């Protein structure tokens, strides 16, 4: 699934799960699993913001970098989305 297609999806009725790393004061990142292994992320304190959306491959790469505690800048092409 293309990234542009992900931003066309309606996430209104998605089931969101709070990250196990969320702070006790409810500063949370929430995850929704989309079709084809894609993922949406949102900030539970700013629900008016559009959630970020990752293809399955992009989500795997993001998780790999986070789990490896990657701190170097990532070079990427900007995404175009609404």
C-alpha cells in the first residue's frame, strides 16, 4: 500500500492501543493496525492532529531504528499528504 493511500483512509472507527512505554501522566503514543501491515500513530494528548501513517516496510524500519536506539539523522524524501 502506498503512503498516499494510507492518508486517504478514514481512521474514525479504528481500534487504538496505547504504547507500553507511555508515561503515567497519559502522555501517550497510540497505535492502530491498518490493512497490509500498515500502522497509524497518534498523540493521545493532541487528537486533533492527523495521525502519522507508515507502510509495513516503513514501520519495520522505524521500529528497528528505535529498538537499536538509533540517534543519527535519517535521510528520507518528504512525504506528500493532506
